[in-house]
C-alpha cells in the first residue's frame, strides 16, 4: 500500500477550485443492477476517492456498529453504497479490495 504525505497548506491553495458534483452525477447503489453498473464504471479507474458515514454515537461507551454508507468517487461521478443493500456492500468490497485501484481517503 502506498501512503502519501498530506499536502501542505500552500499546495492545497494552489489546487484549482473544485466545483463539486450535480445531483445527476451522484448514484445511490440500491439494486443488483445499480451495483453491476457501479462496479463496471469504477473498475476502469486507477484511483478513487473514498469515504464512509456512520451513525453518530451519543452515549459514552456505546460502540459504533460500523459504517452505514460507503462513498467511492471519481472527479466526475460519485457512487453511494448503503451497506443495508447486500449487492451494494459486495460491489464496494470488490472495489476496495482491488489492489490495482488506488484509494484516497477523503474523510
């Protein structure tokens, strides 16, 4: 695994402004068909942005059950994989385990 150093504030300021994605550039993976399409599209990439979302914990000592959503994105499209859908979880796992695709933690 390649671990890159965090860019300096100057390097970050020198980057072009990122405009974000429109809603039609975000796909929620909720079915076998969605999972297959996401897997086909993202398997072609050499690197992906990666983040997760978890239910917040408000009680001291309570243990988080883990992420409820996995996000994988390119610069032009984001895929949201809710872990409650088994096909979404399998597709996300396949992509995350693919060593040929670099992952950049955006969290």
